[in-house]
């Protein structure tokens, strides 16, 4: 009898098994329940897709603007614990932030002053353009603003022009009144004949210079002692002068006469240019 009752109970319970999958709940509000059905031993709950998986990841944080300098506390700060699990805390005082102090840090949108000769700073676009215009390996060139006998630097064009404007051209002339530093030197030949040298000009004055023992109508030496600094330019080319009764030539150190008679006197002036 007892065996029959046990069999009847099992038969009855089999009719109470849940055979509808939709009845198997994922989760919900805590409750004792009122269903008379019995869950099977191999039943499976559906995956809760409303929650993140245990091995999920987060995307990059988005900058939501600069912090104000007057913030005294932070609400709901996201941090990780020792096991790298994401936690949320609230009311984290800024005086407790020791990992990275944000005091004295620049805002995201900020600017820098350009560098000056007295202060560091950023490179201005004008300075960048100037640097780009400098040739590779170029060095600074110092240009003098005045002429110097010792400097090896280049000099400003206007300084050179100003200095040259007061100088004479390599090819130029002078009038007699502009010549003030020439002196006249003299040399006396035999019988009182005079040589006057003014710069490169020599004037020979033969005033009543007597001669004798000469051959008429033949060139004869009259003087052979003209100094080298007084000798005429032209080398072997003689310089001639003549009067009604005599001719003269000057060549090198010699003055020669071409008389019409064997003796007499010479009255004549000769001018020539020295070398």
C-alpha cells in the first residue's frame, strides 16, 4: 500500500514540472513566488544583456573642459582598486589628491608669450620666417659702420661711397694753381749753364756759354754731365732746338751743338720732360 502511494506521488509531481522556457526568469524583484510548478534540474537562466560582461572594457575618456580654480571637492570620482576593478567614490577633497597635483597647471586652451632678448618664450612667426631664410651653416656677419685699418669685417656701402666721394679718380688732371707742394731744384753745368727741375719738367738755360775748338757743321759735345734725375725721357731719341747760327740736341747725359763756326757763345733755353 505504501509502495502504491509513493508511485502515485511521483506521477503527480511529474505533472507539475515547468515545460515553458519563458517562465524561467533572468532576475527580478525578490519574492517567495506563487507558482505550483517545479524547476527541472537542468534548467538554464537567460543571459542578462542589460549588464556589462565581467571582462568588459571602457573607451577613451573624453575631456569635458578645464577645471575651475575655485573647485573645493569632486563628486563621484571613478577610481580602481588593488584588483583593477572600477569603483566609484564621492566627495574626494582636492587636498587628498597626492598622485598628481593640478595646482599651477595650465588650462587646455592657453597661450605663451614670444621670446625676447631678456626672457624665454615661444618662437614668433616673424622669427620663424627669418630663420627659414637663413642658409644652412650660415654664420653671423658683422658689418662695420666706419673704415678701419685693422678690421677684417665688411663695411657698409654708404661708408665706402662717402669715403670715395672725396677722392680723385685714378685718371685726373690739375691746373697750375692746384699744385702747391712742388719744389724747384737746380744743377749747374760747366760755364755757368743752369738746369732747373720742377716736378718732371727740366729747363736748361744756356746764357752766353762759350765754346771753342769745335768742328763747324758737325755735332760736338758741349756738356756730358747731366745727372740721371735731370735726363730727358726718351732714351736714345734726342730733343732738338735751333737758332739762326746753331743747333742743339739733348740725349741722355749729353748736350751737343752743331755750330757754324769753331768757336763762339750759345744763347738758348731748352725744356724737356724727365722719366
